[in-house]
C-alpha cells in the first residue's frame, strides 16, 4: 500500500474515494460496486506529438514561423535564415522538402505572411522579403523600419503580429547589464506598432523579455513575460494602448513627445508589495491577466496561439495556448472579462516536446506546429532545436475546461459529466491562494500563502459544472485550484487535476445559498497542497550548508575551489578534484542571468535528487530547491544573477565520483559535473 501511495498518489486517493462512496452513501454504494475501476488518463492518449524531420545540415533554430499559400511553412531562424518547407505534414509518407529562401540576416525571431508578403523581424529592423524573379529565393530585402541597437546581447526583437487595424506589432527586449535590465536605446522594453505607411508608434511600456504575443478572439493583445528583475514569475498580460506592464527600465523614454505612457521611473515604488496592490495606487500599471507559477507551469513563457477556427484541439475553442521554452511544454489559458478586466485560469496542456518551445502555428489540418530552439537558453527537451507537430486524435480527455469567478467562489466546467459522489465531496478539492513580491530583484518569493476552505459544493443537473463556495478569496492573488479527487461519470481521473486562477476582479451576481444539502462537512483531507499548508520546515542543513568555516578547522582550509556558471545551463567546470577528507572552501559565483545553485550528491544520485527537487513545487523556493534527502551531501542556496556564496565542507572519506547538479527545476539534466574524490 505504501508503494502505491508513493508512485501513484492519485490512484490511491481515488481508491479512498471509492471506499468513501460505498461506506457512506448506502444504496448508491451498491451501484458503485458495479464498476469501481478508476481509469488514469495520459496526454499521449489524446494528443500525439509527431516530429518533422530536419536535414542534418540545417540548423533550424526556430525564431519564427508562418504559413504561406499552398500550405508551405516558412521558418525563420536565430542564424538569420528563412527556410520554406514543402509538405511539412509528410502526406503520403513523403519527407518534407526544405528550401533556403533568405539568409544573412540578424537573428530573425519572428516572421509573418501579411498582405501577400513575408515580413521578418531582425534585431534592428522590420524587413520585407520578396522573390521578384520567381526562382524561389528572396532577392529583395527591404527595410520597412529600423530601430537603434546598443549592441547588448539581450536586445532581442519579436514580431510582427498584425493587429485588428492592420498595423504590425513588434516588441523589443531590454538589454541585460550585470544584474538588471536596461533600455539602452530607444523603445527597448516597449511594444510598438508600425502602420501600413511605415510609421512607428510606441504603444505600451514596461516589458522585459516579451518573446510571445498574439490576439485573442476579440482582437485584444496579450503578451507573455519571463521571470527576471521586477518579474517574479511568468505571466500573460492584456496590453492596451498606454499601459505600463511592470519593468521600469523602459520608462527612460516615457518623457518623449511620442510616448503615450506618462509614468516615470520614480513613480514605481520598490516596496516588495504584490504588484496588484502597487497597481491600485499607481494608475497605468497593469498587472497580469494570468500568472503562470514559476517552475510549476513553466520557467520561460513564450509563444501565444489563439485557439480559433483554424485549430483542432478538442473542446477548448476560444482559449489560448502558451508555450514554455525552458520546460518544453504548452499551457492552456481560459480568459474571462470581469468588470472590464481580463483574468482567468491556466492549466497544463501538453509536455514532452523535444527542445525549447518558442513558436506555435496552426496547420491547415488543425494540427499545431511547434518550433523550438534551446541554444544558450537550456530546455527540458534536450535537442538543440526542433520542429514538431501536435495533433488531437478526436478522443476527449476528462479535464477542467474552464474555471470562472463567482461572487462567492469559483465555478468549474468539465469536459465530461462528473461522478456525483466524488464531485460533491469536499475531500476532492483543495484551494490555496498566494502572490509574489514585486521589486527590482530577479524573481521573487511567494508571499501570503494561505488555504481557502471550500464551504459548499453544488453540481449542476447535467453534471458538467461544479460550483464551489470558497472562503478567504483575495483580490489580485493567484488561487491554486486542485480537484484531484473528482472522477468523471465514466470513472476517469482528470488528465490534469490543477489550475491557477488569477483573481483581478470579483464579479457581482447572486451568491449560492448554503443548505444542508450542499454544505461541505469537515472531512479527512488526503491532499498534499503545493504551497502554504505544509511547506518543508527549513532548509535541510545538518552541516550540508555551512557558510562559515567550522571552528574545529582552526582556520585551516586545505583547498579553495571556485566554481561559476555560464549561459546555457552550464557550470564553468565539468570536474573538480579534491582529496578524501580535505577541508574545502567552495566559492560559487552565479555569472549567468538565471537562478542557480550547486548541490553535491552521493555517487549515482544526481537524477534522483534533481527529480525530488522538481517535485517540491511551489514550496521548493523556500528551501532553495534542495530536497531533504540523504543523497544531498552539500549545497549552496539558490543564487540570483551575479550573486555569490561561499560554503565549507569536508570532502567525503570514500574516494569516488560525486555528481554536482543545479537543482533549480528543469536544470538538473543539463547543469551538472563531477566532484572527483581521490585518496
Ligand atoms: Cu540552474
């Protein structure tokens, strides 16, 4: 029984639920005995991933994708090329054909087919590519608009996306200087629009690394943001004209006459309050529509794809799909507008892609083309680049289709009718709220986490919807909604049993009357809540994390080691060598622009430790993503960019190979080395 609990928590809990029904529901229990088998669903059962082969001599580091007439796929690359792929669907078993259309450009992170022409965004310009002589290659590269660059490596540019008025939307990254973003030349950190007659208009400010953006069904613009300075976690934000979305570096240009953003750098307080609360007294600051909790639902949010009539992905029409570069997966977002403000819920959708996801496009058959790259950026999918295709096999998974806010809680709509007994049980749900600090540092801790007890549950007559009356909701906070115990009428478990709802507004309307029939009785809880309720007590230290030299060493250090990090999820040394029993001082410098630690493990346990760290979920940050296990020998804390920490430890007495890894979720597969202990 114990083993089942560890390996398949969900089945175990479901089994308990079945017991619960039989024991307590009397006559219903007799029927429940007929079929008590619980069916566990997998993503593979609904959404197969196909790989589009790439010839060996093409480095298809995808920066942008767009479909052309005749169903050809144009792909722009970080190497400055544009490839046109014929038959990317591999119809009739025929391999796709690649043709080089354009080359010699500067890191093309976006491409789009607009009004009969191909437009590409290079670092410093919007370029129109034309094949004038019809030989299949571009022979005219025309600059439509060019913007200044300071030459900083981090000044990426993205787009163009067509807005509903026919302008081209482009976003410009901040540069990265030491440990923070800076807008080193005009309009970096901004979303700009270029009109059909070639004029640039700054549209909104406050972006940091706006790699993905797109329109929803209403033509409203959403952009995705990555963790960094002033950005605690990934998110998508609704961008309207004149908005400031959070990173003050861009505001160096808000004094210019063309700017429609009025805020100045000094208007933005650096108080570590939640962003939502700062926005209440700083008009113009726009908090995210939906937060993506860092490491749970991605680490570097990327492309946004609207599920419009072109797609065929099951019953989620009108929702957004959002990629993640670092975790090689795709999330699904349901948005609603409450009191004029966008908010909504994000769910996992599909993981397991081959490289870091940057772009998604609909193919003509409704499948989703997924373009990927990971050079220098690291990703769970180990390939350096890739092109894959996600399709839907027509089977509907049991999922939470939507979560909507109610005046007194939430209403979940499912894709299939629910099993009444599990859907009505308070033990099936757990809701926790939390938020993040908003400040100049990189990332930001989770703060003010707390449980939101479910007071009443009402299942709709058609069993498709469940209304939850919830206590302790908090405006501006993220609400983790777990529905682990809910089964479908056909006794399927949920394909994904949690989502995160960002509550920017609470709707008006009628509250559910709490009656004896719907009131939740106090029940035994079998849930392990990701955050707040049961965090690890403290950093597992026990001598594993000594930042002062032990007195017993009497100031005698046998060996000082210095280790650094490099971009692309790397330590700057692949091995370190020490003698058994030596007194070691290890200086760890994080030179990268992401967060890292170093964890030295027992021989052969690097993967186990890395996996355990990932499973810590939201609670991991408090303990620097160091799992409390004997396999961890020594470790630093989690360091932000440019931070440094020195630790002390006595080298193992047993000679051998001791792996060291960074246990920040998603890093351990790539970021590792060996501590060699000699006699
Ligand atoms: Cu790391």
